[in-house]
């Protein structure tokens, strides 16, 4: 006799489930993942909070338009594999997105339940479905990969924009090759996001899904040096997508910036995340002193500060605005504070001072006050004359933003750029025929999920350009 599935009875008044986390004392000295994920019992409670709206606003708010309503109802039924399958119709990265997507800005912000109570924890449910499906996905990707037979498309960079474009194109039988400048795959997800937020095995397993679809990956290959975009066309690629990200850090522009012990967040995080400098026996250790000052208020600043703390350093985040203006995820800010990171608001560095051997020793700062709003809508910080003060520090990390790496653009003068970013039209097409772009190389420093949105739009545009006889709905292209 077939077992009856439980009937869905929405109960939005149930308390939003708190995501279990590793003990703060343990995690402040460990690279282990901080968020532990929901239990099956928590999943059942949280999924029942979903109203199953007739017109779910969360779906449209998701940059990838995942069918959130459908996957959550499967969670209530205990069909976690079915939930994973629903998500996979639109995204190959539920394990990644369930961990690092800023759901609070997208699907959860639009959640109808959140208008009166706390929104449904969509991201945590997505993560649970992905983690539950890991064994099946490992078995699947161990099988013989597919061998697409369609036209050749080159994707430059292996970050989130390129990876989702590869997923969409490979499923349409294109022969896709991803060229990556580094020796490991994942772009910002591998060099920018710490292990304690995104375990490397999760990223590796989800990239393996693309390899199983027949996507080819070539590492240690710099388009713009190893080969040009024109070379790729000559090799038979009929379209090129540029998703090289934003790897050129902004500098503070203050005296002493070249002292030993001063890093940009890009260098600091890349050496720790990619080169595993958190391991005392690593080939490329990072010098971290007794006290570290991290300048900035975004996610990279939180990541750098939390790493410095894990490496035994007393850590201070120096931010020129107030707490309300911090751009980092609330979850990251809270985790940083729990781990012992200290925040100094309304202060900015004006000079760095070192010892006779060139090692940084002090940071001179100035107090700030908030003036009129700037272009972003946030109040602009204004220096307070005569308020200078100093803080002793042996390590300084500047996490004040980044721009696209200019290597490919300099080697490809046909590409129109503006302030270092590649200019595209509404479909993701550049000024160069057959070349498309998306993600941080177009936006500047942004988010993983918005890069994926760009990659999906460009993949649809590439398909339309290479197969003009195929009708592509305008809404699919602009998702």
C-alpha cells in the first residue's frame, strides 16, 4: 500500500528556525564551517512556514527564478531529492548558493510571510536539499560524462557567471570550454570566500556536475596573455563569454601603504583561501601580527577579519561610516562579533608608520562624521578636523573594493570599457562581435548570485546568436 504523504498545512506563525552554528570559541581557531545546517526536524518546521502563495513573489525576486514554492512543498513531504531536482532545473549550485547567496536581499526580502513575521529561511532550506543530495550527485558524476556535439563556446574565467553559463550551454549541447587563469576552479568562490563559509568540497562537487555534462576546464590559461580573444575565434570557438571578475584591488592612497605587513584584501584572502596559508606548514605563509586592522565594511572585510582572528591576531575592523551603513551580510557581522572581532566605527586611516626594518607598527586614524547622502544613498563620511589618533598594529588589510583586472581588456582594444568595466548591451553583448560579458567584470565588485544572473542572460543570448532559427523568449534572455 502506497504511503500517504503529509498534507501541506501552512503555519507562518511558527518561529523561524535558527541556523545551528559551531561554537564561537572552537571556530575562532579553526577553518571548519561555521554554519552547521538545519536538522530534518527544523526543515519540517521551517518549510511549513511557507504560505504556498498563488503568485509567489520570492520566485521573481530570485535572480535565477528558482521555483521556490515547488521545492519547499517537497521539503514538507520529506522528498529532499525532489526538492533538489526542482532547484537544479535553474541552478547547478544549491550547495554554494544555500551558503553564500544574500537571500535576505532577494527571495527572503520578497517573502510574503516576512511582511508580518520573519521571512521563510529559504537559503537554509536550499542548503539542506543540496547537502542531502550530495551522495547521489557523487554517484552521478562518477559515471561517464556527456560528450556534447554542438558549436564551440569559450568562457573566460571560472567564477559564478561563467559556471552557470556553462551549465546552460552544455545542457543545450554546446561544446563548452572554460579557461581559468589560476590553478584551481571557482573564481571568487575559491580565492575570495573562506573555507569556513564555503567548504571546498562543496564547490568542487558542484563543479563536477558541469564536468559530467561535458564542460571542459583549462587552468593556468590567461586569456590576454596565453592567447587572445582573436586566437580563440581562430581555434574554432564561435562565441566568447568574459567572466573574469574584479581582481584589481583599490588602494588606500595613504603614506606607508608599502610597508611590510600591509595587504589588500584580495592578496590576503587569496593567499589564505587559495594557497591555504592558514596551515602553518603551507608553502606561502601570511605574516599576521599580534594585532590586525582591517579597513572596510563589506563581506571581504568581514572575511579578512575573521581569518586574522583565526590566525591568532587581535582584530579590529575600522570603518569610516556607522554600523547601519555596513555593507556586509548581517550574519557575517554577527559571526565576526561572536568570534571576538572588534569594530571601530566612524574612523578612517590617514597614514601608516613602520619600524626601522620597514614593518608596519602603527595606524594613524581620523574620526569621521556622517554628512549628506552620496550617489549610493548612504550618508557621506566627513573628517573631523583635529581628531587624529593612533592604533598599534602589525598587520593592516585594506578591504575597500576592487575593479576588473585589466589584462584581457588591454589585449583586446576592440572591447569598449568604462572605468575599467566592460560595457555590454541589454543582452550581455559587448562592442566586439561574438563576445559577451557579465559578472563583476561588468558590474565591479558585486555578489555571486548577480554574477550568475548575468551568466544566464549571456548564455541565452549566445544561444540566440548562434542559432537564430531558435525562438528565445525575451524574458528568458533578461532573467
